[in-house]
């Protein structure tokens, strides 16, 4: 078998390595930048800091390009860089990168299909502790630095261009995400909300209408958390694990938004402390809450892309969901009563009009 040089192996990794996002390119640039420290053993914090630096440079422009082939989603690095523009400190960002950005790329960067010789050729590492750079990497750094950096930049641009062509309106998506980033919160453990949600949902799955009694119960965000970036109660429901897995981060059908609205209005008729929170977040009147919910829904559709639609689990029919009918009937009766008192000229619709 022909023996290849370290430079040839490096180029093969950049061109054919097993990584579909831009992480591989950024990691290659990170390795070369770390060589400039003239140290073989680098702390995990320093590794994370330099990886973050590469993305800050790349995404620091006015109109950054998508970093995944699914441009409706964002990589961890995109979310970290965006968050730093608002309320995330540098130390917090470095910690986030170290914990969540290397799980894939550091293990797969030097994977070439069926070729074992390259594994460990340029670095060795211990998760969360350190990375150790090899002489082969320092050789590339000393001999061909300008050339390999140019190749990495060209490859990065090529990937971004390909991702933008298969995506939707990335600029609009970024503008909308910025709205939610300003008030973003860290993900919480939501299991404590299950008893409360059961009280307003019954012991049935929000998405299929079947009992939750004999299945694992998930607390799910109806509108994807990856867009809204919060865990507000108005957007949380209980579901089966398989229904949640089927839905993932897709856009739900409008009937689920109607059902969510009705559920929230049930909460507003209670004296639970969350009533005030929903009022502050969505609005002081039913009409304002409807409009605000639809505003969020339209934002999510623009970010996720309308091709990522999920109408519900197979055989689910909203009109046959007893809890759904309960929402509709209660809200209809209340609306009819209110409207009959305020004006005789208003004609009430039989269903909620989105």
C-alpha cells in the first residue's frame, strides 16, 4: 500500500473527512492557530477559546452565512456567538463551547473511511481535559501554513455557499432569531411542571389525544424552543415520548395552535399564579393573546421553513379529541356570553378563526 505524507493526509481530511457542517473546517483552523502557541499540550479551555475565536471571526460580519445544510437550524457555535451579542459573557461562552461543541468534531475530524493510519496523526486528546498536538501538525504549520489556511477558508466558503442555496430566507431567519435572543433563558428541567400541566390537559397526550397513563410523559414546547429560546408555560404541553419524537422541531398544524390557545384561556380563567405570567407575556385580553400567539407562530414558520411541517400523528382527528372539544365548547360559551353583553351587532363564529 502506498505511503502518503502527513500533508496529503491533512488535505484528504479537509476534503473527505466525515463531517457535514463547518465544524471540521473551524477545527482545522483552530489546530493550526494553537500551533502558534508553541506548546504540544493545550488545555481544554484554551482549545474552546480558540474554536470560539474562529467562529467569532467568521460570523462577526453583518450578514453571516448558514453553517448547516439545514439552514432552519443553527449550530451550537452560531447560537453561542449570537448570544454573546446580547447577554452571554466570554467566560460563559467558552464554558458552553467546551461542554457542547466538541462532542462530534474532535472525535471525527481525522476519520477517513476505512483508513486507520490517520487516526491520532495530528492530535490526541482527553475529553474535557486537554488536547495534545503532534509533530506532524507542527510540520504542516511550519512548512505550508499559508496554503493550508487558504484551503480551509475556501472550503468553508464553499460549504456556506452550498448551504445557502438549499436553504430559505436566511437573513429573515436571523432577524427573527435576534428578537428572541435578547430575552433568552437557559434550558430548565421541566418535570416539575407535569402536575400543573396535567390539571389543565387531563391525563392525555396533547398531540394524539390518547391516555398518558401507561407511557413516558414528556414536557414539550409546541413552538420549538430552538427558536423561542425560553420555557414559558404558555408554550408547554404534555405528550407521549413517541409523539414528541415524531414532531421534533417541526412546525405544527394550525389546529394545534388553536388547541394551545384554548388551553391557555382555560388557565386564564383560573387563579393559578401562571395566569399573571401568561398575561404579561401574551397580553391582557383574549384577542391580544390570540394575536401574540399567531405572531410567534408566523415567526417560527419563517425561521424553520414551511417545508418542515408536522400535521400530527397518524389518525389524529382534532374534532374527535374529547379534550379538544372541551376547550372549544368552553371557550365558545364564554365568548358568546361576553359578546351578547357588549354588542348585539357581533356575529359569533362557530370555530376559532386564525
